[in-house]
C-alpha cells in the first residue's frame, strides 16, 4: 500500500502593476510607455493630464521609470516651495 498523494501547493508570484498612482491627483491612472531604443519613457496620467518624458537606461522596467518620475516630480515641487 502506498501513502496518500499530497496536493502540490503552487506558489503565487506577485506581478508588478501596469497602472500606477498619480503623484499630482492621487488617482490610479498613470500609464508608462517605454521606448528602449531611444532611451526614453513617457509617463501620462489619464485623469489630470500630467505628462512627462524622462530618460531611462536600457535595462529599466516600467516600475523603475515610475520611481524616477515620482522622485523628479517631488523635487520640482520642493524647489518651487
């Protein structure tokens, strides 16, 4: 007699988001378009219309471009205050 077959527990990997929170209006509506050939990323909010193009490295993903965008956004606000 063999023992009972155990259920295989699948490990669920969390996926990175495709839509991010806008630092200006707070809505989750920021889309990022990466252009690795030209080395730029275009960040655009669907709610408030905030749009910016930043330079990125070739190995950057959407989350990296978003973090760089948020950092530059808050630096601009700090400089104006």
